[in-house]
C-alpha cells in the first residue's frame, strides 16, 4: 500500500541524496532514506534493551551445536 503525500523537503538535501545515491527518482531516494532511518531506530532500540532481556538458552541443545558433532 502506498500513500501519496506532500512534503516540504530541502531541495539541496534531495539533490545531494540523488547525486550521492546515483538514483534518478526522488521517491526511490526518500523511500531508501526512510528504510535506513527505520533500520537505525530498530537497531538502537535493540542496543538499549541489551542487558534488560533475559534468555534461557541451552547452547548444548541448540541445532547449531548438533551440526558440529
């Protein structure tokens, strides 16, 4: 699903993104930038959760350990 929207974005910023990315399409460049920003936010949330999450994993019983045997 796509949403059509009007945004006020700096022309210089868009031009620089187009130039550095090698893309010709503003929509594609903005979509890529949004996906990268979202990925960064998710990664930061995972980093913030470090040490607060508890896992009960028995490495000896994991499928990967069976491959090494």
